């Protein structure tokens, strides 16, 4: 439990940080940082380990880095969890699409609820 849900929601409700609902696969528009075609596993990892690299549109940073504070396994599980909160990502997690292969689609992180 790293306190993710203090700032992020999973139901689309705005908070101090962007909601994770529908984040995966969405266009990457930022207040800080170059745009990207879509938010993918690498974007999610970057946002956790180096959150100051890009600021999501409508937000002005402020998230602490979790570099060295979260294990590789926990990071992979969190990526799978966040990915599963979008229709495209849920299909990948269920084995119906092609993600980056960072974590198994075995439900790791499903219902973790501890961000």
C-alpha cells in the first residue's frame, strides 16, 4: 500500500492526480513533456518511477518518485492493474491483445486496491 488512491481514482473521478480508469491506450497529452500517440505500459512505468518527466494535461506534477521504493514485481503488477482499467487493457490482460509482455496476464494485480 503506497497510498496511490490518495490522489488517483479507478472510477474516472478527478483527484489530485489523474484517474486510472481508461488511462491505458488513451492519447498522451501533457502540460509538461512531448505528446505520445497512446499511453502504454512504458508510460505507466515512467509515471511511477519518474513522474516529473511528463505532467498529465490538467495536472501540475507533485507526485513523488517510487524509484527504489517498489519492487519490479510490484511495479509489473501495478502496470497490469492499471492497464486492466481500460477496455483495451482488459482485453490484453484476458489474453485477447498484445501488450508489451511486461507482466503475465494471469490476474496479477487484479483487485489489488492498494496502488
